[in-house]
């Protein structure tokens, strides 16, 4: 059985120096337009007490291109400016909707001007009614207005379907990416008849009810010493103090620090995608504990390790993959004593400190591994939550294909054998050893 899903792609792009300058100019134009539009709307409201519509502001932006001081706006693709105005309109809609429902949902502030930063993005609209507007989308290459053909790292990943919007973005380390989403058909995975309880932790990212363990990648911990050294060097550069002009050496060192952070986040995201894929392929039902990660982050002793483990990222991957491939992802309440309850006879002990890794049930005499017992109880107590339609449309992005290695014991079907395994191997029934993160970055 197959179903249509909105699948997103994010592919590395390599821009020429001319294209980088065109990108920087277009990005600067979006900041200028947003700042000026907000300023004129605020001035109009203070003078008249009425709000000026963004439709009227759009007409004024068109007139700016004829003014002598802003003739340079003619060199900017019109799509980029139109999409920025649409983003601003959506920001106002979210702001006024939040005012009507005050006290519920997350806080939404008044739209603000964009600040110049190391990262940025511009967006293009692909008008299907006017194919000539897009110079090329053949499933092998992308040609954007004013920028020309964009060289891609993996052109074979481009779908044949033409998307409606394409975003060209730059991250804080200076890398460029093309991202878009298209609607595609995905086949459901075959039924396995397996149900798994998953206990998330810091020593092992996940311990399963069948005694398999997924070791934690600990990307930040392994690069923390190198990161600290680079940050110390950055603090000595001119520009580290508030109000001080940033020197070229400061900006160069700052990009080096940003590059380390990007490597850590990339490895963490890649690991979560592969782990979730392996779990989805193995089990029809996956049970997790509904943890309050935001509350747990308030513990100063655990906050860094929790952020490095990225529980929410793994949960998000499992949820949208479950919807794609016909799996059920359910949750046990966070207040259920899964660790202190015997999974054999339901006897509950009063205390279970973190230092206790194995314990014997005083009622039935069963020897329990702390995490495996918790995973089995999570599977027993889990209940299915309501699923929102289209809540997780994100795709795997730039994640590499699954390889035989860390997740091989979880997969029943064979995968392509590789001579070099980039991920740590699973071990059945015992704690993992430390592994080198250079194979995962």
C-alpha cells in the first residue's frame, strides 16, 4: 500500500564567487525591504492610527525600484522580494492570532527587522503556469533567476517533479544548500509483527525491550575540548568585546567555531535519522516514554548531556517516519514508574537511585537490567496519542544511506555491505564501548 506524502529535500550546493555575491546582494535586499516596510508601517500607524496593508506596501516597493537611490533593487529577482513580503504578512497573521488567543500556545512577538548574520536564505517561486520563468528543472540541474545554474553535490537526488518554492540558504559555517519539498508516493513497509519498547538515556541513546542497545553518539562531548580551544582563541581576537569593530581574523575564527558546531549538529542529525529508520524497519509498534525534556533541561547538571542526546530529534524522526511507512508510535506517561516496577510480577520498589544499574525483584527474584526493564514496562504501559494530519512533513535531508554497521542487528532485511563502517556497532545485552566520532561526522 502506498500513500502520498510531502517530502522535503536539502542538498548541498556549490556557488561560484559571482553567485555568492549575487546571493549576498539578494539577501541584503530582503533585509532592506523588510526594515523599510516595517518602518513605514509603524510611522503610518502612529500618524493615522490605522494599519497600512502589506498589499499597499507591495505597490510602494515596486515604486522604489524607480527611485534613484534604490535603483539597485532592479538587479534583485522579483521573486525574492515578493517572498519576503509574504513572510512578513505571515508573521503579522501569527502575531494578531496570538493576541486573540492570549495565554494559549507559544509566545509570538511583533515582527522585527532581520539582522545581518553569518546565515541567511532567499526563496524563489517556481510558477508552473509560466515554465519560461524557470530556466531549468530537469531532475538533474537547477537554474535560478539572476544566479544561473547551481552546482549540486548530489544532482541525482533531484526529483522529476518541479516544486513550487525553492530556498537557497547559507548556514553559519558558510555552506550553501538548496531545499524544497514535493509530493511523492511512498510504499508502506511490510508487517513484521514486532512491538518494541524504547527507553531513552544518556549512556545509551536507546535501550530496547529486546535487549538491543543504540549507543549515544555524544558528538558535543567528543569535540568539546577542541571547541573550547577555538572559542578561547576567538575571545582574544579584536571584536570579541561589545561595541568593538570585528576584525578579519575575528570573522575568520568565528567561522571556524561555527563549522565545529555544524559538524556536531550534522552528525547528531544523521545518527538520529539512521537510528529511527532502523527502528521503523524492525517494529510495527514503537513505544516511547512521553518525557518532559524542556523541564529536564532546567537541571544544570544534565542540560548539556540532554541537549547532546537530542531526544526530541529522535522522537520527531520516529513520528513522521511512522506516518509514512504505516507504523504506530505510542507513548507511556512520564509519571509511570517504569524503572521501579518489575516487568514480570508488577512489584514496585520504593527507591531506585541512578547508581543502581541492575537489581533483583524481592517478590519474584528476577534479575533486571535497569534500562531493559524500563523499556519492557514502557511497551506495556504505552498508549497511542492522536496524530495530526501533516504534522511532520520533514524528510531525511542530506542524510547518507543506511549502512551495515551500527544498525545492522535491528534490520531483518539485508543492506549493502560496506568495507568501512562509519557508525559504532550494536551490542546485545551489554553497555557500549566508546567510539570515535570522526567516523560519524
